[in-house]
């Protein structure tokens, strides 16, 4: 039986979003950054992963879904930074575990998916399969893995049985299939202005012209949209919620608030992470258009937060709260459009600097 194998020097801080928190720690562990180890906001901004998907369906529990990032952050970010990425999937648990074990035996942490409902330390009932965690060690004699999660400050010990369940989930939004990202990082990072220009251009394009499904494939679902159209769809949909019975309306309002503020978004539906990252990029490059972008992203984040908070003020009647939420959400299409225009302006400005 193998002895416990653990990467002892792995850096970890809690984060607002599982993907950018994990990537921040991985970059730090590999000694990569432009002005010391990058903060989470900078990592998120450089992923080019800003997006928007809204879905309403009675087949879902809760009956709506809202997410503010695209599907390929974990692939796009490292590739943009010069890394090589393999995405490994299998329905064979032994093969899936071997990928983790081989990486750790080679002295490398392993980035994988795990369903939040099957990770015992999270203590949640809601199932969500696309949650990024980093495995930094294992003890096959004790049948445990050592897990780093953005939602916990300490390294977690998870039984191999529970980890296997989390990695073989068939829950929403898609089967985990023991998904493992094998990343070979470059020894140095490319020019920040060039990387940021590409990331901003990708985020803007994803919002204006979504060319592929986001995290949720809306084509097979009841109603929804993506990108800027999703902001308009949500703004048009919320006023109809006032016709719902109070118990159903409470579910809608609570769920909307949770997806904006609590569901690993970093607050403000990922827009606050973007704002923080853009402020870092503006500081490091001296680009005024990126400084303006940071302001636009912060305004957008605050508007989403205001919308979320309006829905959960328990001392106010549910239907009155719904009307306030509708008014607040009605601002989002214009704010999201302003954000996209600012992304495009900053991308052009940074491209000029990079030349």
C-alpha cells in the first residue's frame, strides 16, 4: 500500500469563484505572475470568461438558473497564458482516479470537477456538477484525498468513496465524468497588455454574439437566452413573477439572489471579480480605457447586487419585493451593454499598447 503523498507547499486562499480561485492558487504554486502572485480578480479577467445565461424551466429545482460566466474558463485561461491543456474524461472510476494519482505522484496538484452535493465538507443539498476543486494529496491506506476548495480556508480530507461519487455525478448542468484538467504551464507569462486585450475581446464577443452554448445548453430547455439577450429576457420575465403564488414567488426571489451573490460568483454575478481584475490591469499597464472598464464593471456588479438584495428583504411583502426587483433588473440591459462597449474599448486600447 502506498504511503500518504501530499504536496506540502501548496498555497491556498479562499476565493469567490471556484475556477478563478483554483487557477490563482495554481499560478502561485508555479511561481507565475506579473507583479507577484496574481489576485483572483486578475485571473478571472484574463480568462475572457464573462458571459450571461438565463434559464427558466419547471424541470429545474429551483425553477430558474442564472450564471455570469462562460463554459471554458478552465481551458481558455491557461492556453491564453501559454500553457498546454488536456481535458480528460471517463466513465471508469479507476481510470479517473489514476489520473489524479499520477499527477500527485509526479509532484503536481490536480484540477478536477466534483458535484457540490457529494462533497461532505460543503454540507449542501443542491446538486451542481461543475465545481472546480484541486487535489493535492492522497492516502490510499486511510482511503482519503486531500482537497483544496475555494469555499474553505483549510485543506479538506475527503474519503475516496465520496470523491468518486462527486466525480461521477450525472447532475445539473452536465455529468462530471471524472473530468480532469492536465495543465502543463509555461515557465513565463506573455505580455499582460496582449493577454488582457484578447480576454476582453473574447468576453465582449461572448456577450454580443454567443456562438456556442454556455455552461447550460439552452437549446434543450424550456426558455432562456444568453449574452446581452439574456439580460433583456430576465428583465422582461421578472415582472410576470408577480402573478405567482407567494410560496412560489419566494422560491424565485431567493433563487435569483443566490445565483447572483452566493453561487460562487464572487458577488455581483462575477462582475465584481472582473472589476477587481481590470483595476489591477489598469494599474500594471497604465491604460486609461481599462481603468474606465473597471468602473463600468463595478457599476454593473453593484446593480446586480442591488437586484439580489431587493429580493430577500424579509420585512417586505413578497410581491412588493418582486416589483422592486423588476425595477432594478430593468436597468441591467443598458448596464450590460455599457460593460460590453467598455470591454471593446479597453481591448482596442491594450492592443495598441501591446504593439
